[in-house]
């Protein structure tokens, strides 16, 4: 990997981390004065779901370098399936934090996201095995 590409990835990661920390700090700062503490927790959970949605774009690209499918079509299918599963899992996590009762939001969101990650992993294994002839 080129040095400029690594630097670009590092800059994007640092900007993402600064955005997440800034948004979390803003929620913590605004919570007592302008924002109900319940909504502060809900929005922080939704922010984490948004992070998963953003990373759902990057993870399949990283899979391309690590997966060894029999064909490029299988590689693409596995990456696409993993990306969509993670996006839907992140959206489910966000929705759980925004709509579920607060005492259940973490559990429902975590189960939704865990199911999405499991589906993504099993789907990639299944697609890779199907195209490899196993």
C-alpha cells in the first residue's frame, strides 16, 4: 500500500473519530440545559448506529483483500451481502435506540446488530462455498 494512501486512511479515521467525539461531547453538554437526559441517551445510541452504517461501507472493501473466493463475481456478491447486512443492522440499532423503551433499547439494538453481523459472516461463508463448489 502506498504511503499517501495510508496517510489518507489515517486522516479519514481521525476525522471520523473527532466527529464521533464531538457529537458525543455536544450531547453531553446539551443534555442538562436543552435536552432531556432520556433523549440524550437515545441520540447517543443512534449516533453509534450511524457509525455502524458508515463503517458498513468500509468493511466490505477490507473483506476484498482478505477473502479468497473462486471468482470475482463471488467476491462481489459476498461483499455486497455483507455491506447490506451491516447497513440494515446499523439502521436497526438506530431505530431501537430511537423507538424502543429506554431500558430495552440497548438489548434490542445489540441483538439486531448481532444478528446482522452473524448474517453477514454466514452469508459470506455460504457465497464463498457455493462458488467454490463445496
